[in-house]
């Protein structure tokens, strides 16, 4: 006899419905599987709004909360230039009190822009009214995605941890933008939307081979950042979608300052993949928020 609850959860995942399953229970000789459904923004930027356009759907959820059956996971990752350098982390998710200490953002236009953007993103996360929202942050190399993602993680407005994952840790090499995004969709976003534990495997840039695996807890929120992450297929599995924009010269200067000679010979090769993504997927049109960084 088919398990209707599980089938319902799996079939509804692509439409923005997240599900979590309890342990099967036998009542009067009949086995039941408890299931909790949580509704997110339908269409992920494809649904037509009140104006008939194709803008991103407004994320909304019921007050129900998905709870994982077991486990929680951290997601340490490394940059392309140095596998030992952490480009993502798991942060505590408590509301941080405002500080009266002057920060570098007071006289740094990039820091000011990122600080303001982090406030917008965390406000959007809080408005979702769910315990485990998914945030996608896309943009071209050097735009400020990783810095923004870290700020949002440290200011996460919900109780519990948030899982911060960088696509830099998943792309399978310098020609792997599209493959990395598909891996993230299939192994992180889709299981998370079904209330199931997902797993992804880190790519070792030095060895050019897969490395250790990491788990993703469906009961916790996720911030997934990286070039190419915002597509029509991933957008419908997310609650908050962000595109980070920055001038080409500034982006390149920041990216090469960060990754140095490792990235320099591959800049054009990677940029061509970014351009194909923008032409094919129109991520700016799928975004709920567009962030402009000097």
C-alpha cells in the first residue's frame, strides 16, 4: 500500500511546500505517518502577480514548523584559492543587539552598502514566519555575495542556527558553475523542501576531486550563496532571493585581491559561465531584493 503522506510531501516539494515526517504510528491496526506541511512562496519568480508580470512571488508561509527527525549539521567550506580558507560557516541564530561602537562601515561605501543590504535580507527572513527559511544569494564574482551572506548569518533573526553554504565548495572545478548549481538544487534545496536531511560533498580544488560529505538539517534555515544559484528551478525552493550587483572593475579588483593568482588565469573562463547563466536564467528578475555594491 503506498505511503500517501510521503508521496504527498515529495510531489509537492517543487511547488514550494516543505514537509517533515514523524515516526509511523499504528492506530487500530492501521499505520499512519504524521506529516507537517509548510507553504512557501509559490512559483519562485515565475508566478504572475497582480500586475500580470513575471516578478518574484511574495514569500509567505503558514505558522507550522518543520522539525527534523534526527541530526543537525555544520557546513564548513573552503574557497577556490585555498581549501583551508573558510568561505562559509554555521552561525548562532539569535538577534544581535545594536552596537554603539563605530564600525568600518561608517567610512567605507562597500561596507555601508553591505550593512544596509544585510538589514533588508534579515527583515525579509523574519517576514517569512518560518523556522527554517531558505535564502539564495547570487551575483557575479567579487560582487559581495560571501560578505553579505556572512553578515546575514551573524544577524540571523530566528532562534537556532543557520546553515551557511558556499557554492565555491561545491563547483566541480573551473568549468563547473552549472553542475555545481544542479548539485545544490538536487542535494540541498530539494531534500530541505521535503523535510529530509540533505547531503553534499565538498570539492577539493587542490586535488581536483570530491572530498568529505556534509549534512543539511531540514529543521534549520539555509543560506546558499554563489554565482548561478538563482535559477527558475532553485527560486521556487527558496523563501528569500537576492541578486548582488557591482561594477565590473570593482568586482574584478576585489575578486583578484581575494583569490590572487589562482583566479587570474581563469577569470574569463569563469565570466563566460556567469554570462550564460544571466542570459539563460535572468536571475535579476527572479530576485526579491537587488543589492547594489559600489
